[in-house]
C-alpha cells in the first residue's frame, strides 16, 4: 500500500522461493489463474488466506495470454487481451484486487498516484474503475500520448481523475516521486502508487512468463524471452519468474533510442539521461525505475547480469521496417513495441541458432493505429472496446511541471 519506502529506494521480496519441480512437470494441467495462484501462494501465501488469494487470482487473470507462432522458433506472446489492450492490465487488475482487499475497513479514501507515458494510465484506470474507497490520479505528458491512449485516461470519470502535464513522462514521474516524500501531503492524504515501482504491479507480470512456457509444444529447445522495455518492470518480472524456477536460456532487453540499459550491459556503466521521443512511446524512459531492482537481483554484479540479459536497441526507421516486413512475410501485424522485441530476437538468433524465442507483444497494434496503418498500407481492425472511446469526451485538468502547483491541487483534492 505504501508504494515507496521512506529512504526513496524500492521494495523487493525479502526472499524469492522456487516453485516446486512438480509444478513445472505438470504445468500443462494448470489453467492461467491456477498458475497465478501458485506464484501467489509461494510469494505471499500466509499473508492472505488461500480462499481469498484464489478469488484475487481468478478476478485479476480473467483474460488469456495466447502464443501465436510465426514459425517453430518464433512465438509471439499476445499480452493485449485485457480492457486497455496492453500488458499493463495484468499488473493493474491484480493490484486493484489486492489493494481493495487491504483497504477494506479504512475510513479515509486511498489516493493512487500514477505517472504514465501512455499505457500505464489506461490500464490503471480500467483496473481501479469504481473500486470502493480508492480514487486514482493519473499524470500524463501533454501531446505525447496517442489520441486513444488519452481517451483511455480521460473519459472514465467517477473515481478516475486525469492531470494533463505540460512536460515529459520523466517530469510526471518526478512529480509523483516527490509527492510521496512530501510530509504535508502524506499527512493529509493516504497516498499510494500504481506505477511499475509498486511491487504489487510486478508480481503478476511474472504469471505470463509461466503461462507462455506452458504453451510451448517443444520444451527442450532453450527459451529466450525478448522484452520491449521502458521502465523494465516487465523484464524484472521475468527475472522473478526465473528465480522461481522457470527455465530461461536468455533474456533480451529490447529498447528504442532510449538505450541506457543496453548501454550498461555493453559497458558496465549506467548513465541515465533525459528520454527522447520515439514511435514506441511507452518505452521512452531515460532513467528506468526498475533498474535498481535488476541490480539487486544480481547483487550489482554486471558480469553475471550481462550473461543472462542481452541488450539491443533500434531506431524508429528500423522499427517500422520490421512492422512492414513481418506483415508482408507472415500477415501478422505487430505494434511498434513488439516490433522492437522481434528485431532484437532475430539479431540474437543470428548468432544463436538452437533457440526458440518468445517475443512479448505488449500492446495491440490498434493502440498505435496511425503508425501501423501508414507502415503496412492496410487498415487495422480496432477492437470494439477501444473503438467506442473515440466518441467519448476528454476531461483532464491542465497543469505545469512545478511541484508547488501540483502539491496545492493535491492538498485540496
Ligand atoms: C509500458 C510498456 C512497455 C514497457 O514496459 P516496462 O515494464 O516499463 O519496461 C512496453 N510496451 C508497451 C506497449 C507498454 O505499454
């Protein structure tokens, strides 16, 4: 519920126990919610009753994560079948369930602060919509999210409030971080976060790595996960799944021009810098908030981390060329984020033939419809739950990047 510890670090599990071998041997007998339940029991069992955990897992994991194989060695893991059409629905839904559980019986409302570069806000808004006792404040960078992304943040109303910040995603993230450290605010409001910095978002993202493994017909060929990355929550969740026993041969950190982690993996030096804008805008992050967790999982040992994780980065031109080439070759439409991960896996595969890749497709291509349609020269089918948003009216509060203005607004909220 606290989001961030007082020392401005990040919460991590004190221990990460392994799942039993029998679970992996019989994984094909488990439904997706059952897999989620096993992970929950192992990590947080004892804190919440088994019955309650079962109900949380069932409600959080209520849409599938299917694999589509382009060929025997190239599998696309579709993580966009939730309400906001992006993988962040998994984290957001699970977290909403968990917070509602712990918030039951509180008299003061809980305010969730969330900075978004595009998809987080929509997922959190959908995940928490109408949750009793909880309200959500979403900060997004003005003009830097797509029209439909913006509609996902600004049209629900009820307990969801959108702040349109005249700055970048990093500015939004800085405002949220500062709010948690401000004593006036934390005395006045019960604050929590829903960004990938909250451990409750991270844990459920490990579920679908196991769900992907379950679906692989061939479990002998080494498995490589390629992850299009921004704040590196998704990749960190994969590391968590590996720690819990998932057989992973290699992780691939795939980025756009915001390549501080691939640069670190290559050089051993971490040099955060301001983000630059790209077509895969949900990965436009200059100082990934989960990097500290990655370091923690490797006891800050670069030598070992760079063996498990290979870094690759791509330009927008390479990304759109890949979207087009994959469509022309296979008929499959990837979004720009998935395309970055696809390119990275193909580059890795060039030098490592005896592997199979699971490419995380983190958003539905319709979320980036302008880029995708222009690139493939075809119309993209828009799922109904997204299409209806275009007609809804945007409601957002405009705000600058100064902390004092934000604080004043939040004090009176
Ligand atoms: C958030 C997001 C990412 C980046 O995920 P991280 O966990 O922040 O690395 C990639 N693709 C899409 C579509 C996203 O919304």
